[in-house]
């Protein structure tokens, strides 16, 4: 009887729902909110760029500069994820913005605008912070060829 009770008990026990993707990835409404937050960050960065006197002709090339941090992947997955995430988070952009306010430097303020707009742009289209296991795995899901 105890074997049958144990079997029934294990069947009735609530099992945790399987989590798709990898640990560290968000999904559902949380992912949607993070992407909406990205749109707001991108828009805020663009407004700051314009109000700081940024030359709109240089906007697109400057928006791509933070992606140079992906060069860390030449040293391996963990180093690459670290260097990429170091640049692709709100904290760095906000720290540069604080430096711009403290120093009154217009050039530093433009750098902060680009960093914040870049992070927002990436989040809005679904690129997030990199997980150390794969270049394609981010906290917002899998992107690129590893998805298939």
C-alpha cells in the first residue's frame, strides 16, 4: 500500500512548469515590458542627442559604436559576454550622463545619449544582455542562427 500511496502522491504533486530557453531568459509579459522600456530608452536617447546639438548625419554610425564591445568574443564566450554586457546596460549610460552633468561637458552628454539610445534600440528589437553560454542567448531570448 505504501508504494501505491507514494506513486499517487508523486502524481498529485504540483510539478513546476517547464521553463523554455535557458536560465536567465525572460518571457511573456516581462519580455514585452522590457522591450517597451527599450523603446522609451531609445526615444529618450534620441531626444537627448538632438537637444545636445548632435549632428543627425552621424547618428547611425555613432549608434553602432557600442557594438565594438562584442570584440571580447574573440577571447571566448565568457569574456565576450562580460565586455558586451558591460557596455549594453542602462547603468553605464546613466553613469556617463551623471558625469556629463557633473562636468558640464556637451561631448560627454552626447556619448551618454548614444549609449542610452543604443541600449534602448537593442532592447526594443529583442536583443538583451548576453548569457555566457552562447552569443545568441540573451536575457530577452535567443536571437540569430542559434534560434533555429
